[in-house]
C-alpha cells in the first residue's frame, strides 16, 4: 500500500461547531469587515460630491442667518432688541429697522436660491477644488467642513457595507 491510498483511507473526524463558536465567527468576520470598510475614509473625494456638499452647507448657513434675522425683525417690532441681536445687526452693518432687516433677508435668500447665483457658487467651489485638495490651509470653513462631511460619510458607509459583507461571510462559513 502506498502513501496516497493510506492517507485517503484515514477517516477525518468531524468536529461539530458549537453555537457559541459559530456566533463568535460571525461577529469576528462582521467586525473584520467593518474595520476593512473603514478604509473608505481614505478614498479620494470626487469633485461633484464636494461641490454639492459645499453648496449644501453654504445654503444651510445662509438660510440659518436669514432665519435669525427674521427673529431679530420680530424683536425690533416689539421694541425688545437683545444685546445679541444688536451685535448681529452691527456685525452685518444694519440699522435696527424692520425694512433694512427684511431687505437683507431677501438678499441672503436670493444668494442661495437664485439660479445664476447658485451656478456661480458651485463654479467657485469647482474651480478651487484642486487648490483646496492640495493645500488644506487654503480652504475656508465651508470647504473644510465639506471635505470632512464627505469623508465622514464615506467612513460610515464603508463601515456599514464592510460589516454587512463580513456578516454575510460569517453566515456562509458557519455550519449552523
């Protein structure tokens, strides 16, 4: 009898997988997949995603500022202007009159809703994308926040997808 037939005749024992071992395997593969998926954070940021996120943040800031001004206009009508509101008006160079505040609100809202203005803002971010990408020190707050938001989103999506794939592999590899 040669070696090959001798090895093939040895019965290999079957070791049953316990439920706790199976659960550990699933959890381990899910964790490993999640950790691998976290590397999506380091994937490069695409120009369109950055531009859209930067505009979204710009729009949110502008609408928030307009909302604050509308509240200040209500305070002016009631003659109960707070010191915070006074400082905000002074910072914007506005007088405490309802007409001036309303005009400024319309101007701010027009910057983020007018088609031409929106196009100009997006072109600004698209034109400066390479500069922002190469040197973080050149970014403004909005661009910096946009890069962070895109990377954070990639991180969470990568983690979730990686964990899902890891769990699927764990379920496929478990014997239960």
